[in-house]
């Protein structure tokens, strides 16, 4: 199947049949809570990360994300990554395919979700979607021409634990990653986050600037070493306030300034994202491809 | 040639297994949608303590209007704009729903019916879920033709 035949129905479904849907999106950029995409909905997202770099050039990394709710307990996502390193070049750095599986049918005191990802990226990937192992700032100072020659095939597993109470969401992610190229050991990392809407009751009218449309919080993430040297030495860590603005016009905006917590971390990361959810995408695709 | 580390890691197993699971999941999802009676049966599974909860916003004059707005934003796509039922979700004007206690509806909203395609809605703050319950309970039964 050539690319035109593959993507034409997808674009047509998005443009004509699938309806934009209001989403109550979390403000996290790195941390995952236990909420999955609504079944049959497609969320298209764009994210950017501007990072400062000591001993090298600052960079702007970006990724596009296509998140599909296969069922109420399974969400699948596809990412395309790239980056611009100032005074260097702009390059495509790879793709990721992630799946999140809800393990329990109902809400419990803590709600676990299993995360499985395969990624094929180059050594020049700088999106910092997660920090693991001994990832440190100096790794990102390598010029693109050299860094892109390294090819990584990684399997990444996360256990996502999340709970919402009194309007607060608290989430914790434990990360284990195995680079399948070379003899790299398992690497570990973490992400934790807490967030809350600015107000818990909804107003009676549709409005852009209602406090209920804003969710604010904070997240912290970093590496935990690897199988042979587990712990905090030679790891990087970040603390980042986060805010999301869920617009009734179906768009969600996210903003997060992040601050490195030790000398191994980038001093400053500014992240922002824009997303839109399309409900009924799965049914529209099925109809366009001749299904029910 | 596949590197030995890749073979040991089970990547080929993963690449075969995931599409199979995906196909099964979609089949499960499709099978679940028309069985609306079984979705209503989920209401009976609410624990007595949850079913007995009272709606703290029952006397809030804005609760139904706010619930109506939330319904259009989050629920109408599946349950229909008039809550008469849609392609994926059952009617919320049915007797099974209208006769359920507010606590039961709140419990169902919070926990979803994940196996049958209804997501959990605990990501909406509790007051918003109660506003939705207020709106759902305000719906009258559909006119009989």
C-alpha cells in the first residue's frame, strides 16, 4: 500500500467525519496518570522543548504525537521526534510506539497502568520525554553530525500508579528501559506529579477563561542509574511546574518551565504543547475503509 | 540478521503479540457496544454504601445547567445529544437509569464500565460528577410513540 492510499482516508476522516471533542487533559508533559484516551478517539498533539546547554548549543526539540483509544482499557500512541540545535542543524531523530494498558476494571485506592514502548531513535534525540539511567546534560553537547550516527532500539516499560482524590491527581511512574543495541544494561528512572483544577465545580455556561478550564500542578522526574550502579550518583533531575488550559473549542494548551536540580541537569527546559482530540475517529476510519 | 540481544529480549514476541492483542481488543470493543441491557445491569453492581450516597448538589440551582454543559462536552458523543442513546452508549432516559439512586449513577460515572467501552470519569472532580448526576436525573422518560 503506498503512502497516499494509507494517509488519504486518515486525513479525510479527520477533516470530514471525526468530530472535535472536548478533553479534560492533564497538565503533565512527562508524568502519566491512569486516564486513557476515550475509545475510538484520536488525539493529535505537538510538543516542544527548549533546553539550555552548557558546553554546547541550546536546542529546540519537538515531537508529534498521535494517541488513539483502542478500547477503554488500551491506548496506543505513535510519536515522531526531531530537534534543532542552534548553530548546528535540524534533524529527524526517530519514532516511538507506546501502549498503555489499564490493569484493573474499576477505580481503586491506587490505579495501575502498564506502559510498554518500543523506540527507534538516534543518539541526537533530545525530546527528554523521560529521563533514565545516567542521562546527563553533557550527553546532549555532542554535535548532531556525530550524535545521529548512534542508533538506539529501546524497549521501555513503566508502571504508572495514579490516584485522584478531592480534585487532586497524584501520579508516580517507575521506568525501566533496555537498549537492545550493544550490551547496555537495564536503566531506571522515575516521574512523579500532582495537579488540580483551579476550581472543582463547573460553571453553567461555556467559557474560555473559567477557572475549571485550568489545571495546574508540578512534576519531578529524573534518572535512577542502571542495573550495575543503581541510585542517584551521575544522574539528572528536574522540577517543573505545569499548567493546562482546556478550551471548550476542543484545544488544549500546556506550558511547563522546568529547572535542573543538580549540576548534571540542563539548567532550564521550557516545554509547551498543543493538542486536539477527535472523537469517533475509529468509527469514521472503519466506514471509510469499507467496514460497518 | 537479528542481534542476539534483540533475540534474547523477546522483541519478536512483542511484535507478534501486540497486533494480536490489538485485534482481540477491537473485537471486544465492537462486541460490547450493542448489548445495552448488560450495560444497565452494571447499575446493580454498585455497592450499597455507594448507592446510598446523596447528591450534595441536589439543591444547587445551577447544578442541572452545569451538568447539561458537562454532558454535551463529555457524554453526548456516545449517549446522544438528547441522551436518548447513541451508537456506543445506551439511553440515559431509560427507566433503569432514571430509577437508579444518585449514588449509583455517581458510582458508575466514577468507575466506568471499562469492559464495555465506557471510560472511568474520575478525572472529572467530584462536584462535576454530581452535577452530571443532577442533569441525568432531571431527564424525563422519552415520549411514547
